[in-house]
């Protein structure tokens, strides 16, 4: 009989309360004790999962009902939690903060909020409260959070940034007044602050040994000040139903390349196109399910680092350039002229290229004065304006990923801008928060600021792999006609 993974959600009243420190420290401390822990993050965040992966030795995964659909959340949880005793799920923003501008009208949590995900899983919530500047008023705050949505179950509280033993006792008394147990009290400290910049924390991939040291310090803090056995006991087993698998996700539409090319002989069917996926410090924004879906659709996935590798993987027939922080590495990316030239040549030969956010910047002519690949007739630069939020987009041009008219919900999160912002034709249009034409489609290239979750758009992955298969076949002179749409 398969043992269900127990889960606990780490939430807070607001951003900046210490969720990442508590969640990452808890993951690492429990792993030190021999507990197998599956890490998750609510929402479209790419940075926290990098620290979660260091803490647990497992891929950090996201649970985002807005991007993948609420119906997939439990299955994706089951997929990521397979074989783990405990899942620790770090929330996003405040407990009830979800997608802005979308009224629910049903008394349910906002789409994509931590409370929404906790409810979908039936998991209890551990509330991390920054207690600076408050004492008994904590009782009123906790009463509000405990009763605001009756379906949200608070298991207890972690007191963060506690000033003194006296302060801790007053806070514990306040928690007792509202009947919530305290699972730990963390003292005030500055040493664990992880460096941040214009889009949040500096990524684990960029910090290297310093990131490992930070996770180790978080683990020691959690082991010293949290009641680990009590937290484990408070976690609730989650029934994921049928776990999500990339193969099953692709199956209903028979969209694997082998199926699409079934009339063109065994040679084409046996092709497994090499799809090069950029990684490393400059391109660390990606979902674990993306490479899993690429492989399930028949691709051979090869990861490369544009900061270090002077050539693409041998036989590359398609290219994925995910988001990240190329703006922090402009000079180093520009210095790798050999790779930039090869990327440009591949794109101009018609190879399918999927570029999101950071990848879009890399394909432009320049980025803050540094030469980039020159595939797109656009220049990237830093701006003071943050563009942030979910977007309901419509593909306005046929591409290697999307057919015209295809609708997708994605997420925008950047302080850079491209000039011009869209090509002729653009990749997307959306109407809120203002009417926007965005992104570029040219030959096999689809480049945009919009991040989509491949698990929410599996047909786009299959379409992309099929296009890469055709490109590989054409390059080998197999004469295969265009991929059926």
C-alpha cells in the first residue's frame, strides 16, 4: 500500500514576514534528521525553488492554479511529492493574496493564493508572523486570519523576529488566547538575510557556495528554534488522486512527434531531436515539468550555459531560452561571441526557438549597450518600472508553439523593456491591465516576456518538439513535409 505524503503549508500575513527562511530552514533541518522532504512553492516564483532544491536535494516545484488550472494542482503535487514522507509548501505574499482584479463572488480564496492551494490540497497552514512592533495585538491578527475563510485551517504559528524572552512570553500568551499553538520562536537577526535586487532574492544558481552556506544557516536556525516533531505531527496526509505524469498529459491529443510523423517511415519516427535548454546563472527561471514534458514528447534535452559554453550541444535542432537575469551578466554574455553567433545562425536557419523574458533579451541586438545575438530587431534596457502580474493572452501569429487564436494565461515579471516591444507580427495580445501587443514571431522563433507554465500548455510543448523533429529531419535530407497542425 502506497503511503500518502503529508503536507504543511508555510504562509504569512504579508510578504517579508520570513516565509522563505522558515520554509527553507524547515526543509533542510528535517532532511538532516533523515526525513525525505518534497519542496513546493505557491505561485509563479522561480527563485525560492532554487533554495528549496538545495535544502532537499529534490527539484523545487511550483503549484499555481492560475497558470496550470486548479484541476491539475493535486496531480502535480502527487508527481512532485512521490516517495517523500513530507511536503513543505511555501506560500506566496500574504495568506489570502491572489490574483488581482479577478473578483471571486463566491466567498472562496482568490485564484492562486496560498489559501486557495492549501484548500485544494486539504493541507494545514503554519502562519509565520513578523512580531516586531506588536505584543498582545497579535491575538487580534491571528483571530482574523483564523476566521476570515472558514475552509482555511491554521495549524499554528511561528513567531519570527522575537526581541526578548519577555516579548516571546507575551506573544505566546496572545496565541493561547485564540487557541493557536506556537511551533517555534525565532530571534531577531540580520545574518541570514539573502541578498536581493530588482526582482527579489539573488538566485541560488548565482550565489554558489554562499547559497549553500545560507541554506545551512537556515537549517541550523530551524533546528534550534522550531519544534520539528510537532510540525511533522501537524502535517496532514494528502490524497493527490491520480498523480500527474508528462506522458499522460501528452497522450489525449496523440501529439507526440512519432504520432505526427507516423506516415513517414521508421527513420523519422526514431528521431529524437536535440533541444538545447539554456541554464546556469543567467538563465535559471524554469519549471521542472518543462524538461520532463520535452522528454516525454520525444526530445533529447541537453542543458548548456551561455556564460561558459562556446558552442551549442551537438546536433541541436531546437532551442529553449528561459528567463533569468541576463541583465546582470550582460558583459559576460556579450564576451561569448562564438555562442552568440551560433545561436543566431541556428535561428536564421529556421530552427524552433522558444525564448521567454531573459531569453527574449538575449535574442535582441543589445542589452544595456552589450551586444547580444541579434536575432530580433530590438534593444533591451533596464527601466525603473516593474511589470508584474498574470496576463490572459491570445496568440495572434502561428508559431512553433502556438496556433493563431490559442489562449494562454501567463505571468509577466520584469524591469527591463524591449524597444520595440513587439514585432510585426507580435506573439501575443492581451487587454488588461491595458491593451498590449507583445513579443516576436519570426521564422521558428517565438520570443516574449510572457512566462507560461508548460504543464498548463502541454500541447505547446508537443507542437514545439514536433517542429524540432521536422527541422532535424529536413537537416538530414529526409524531405518530411510540414508538421500537421
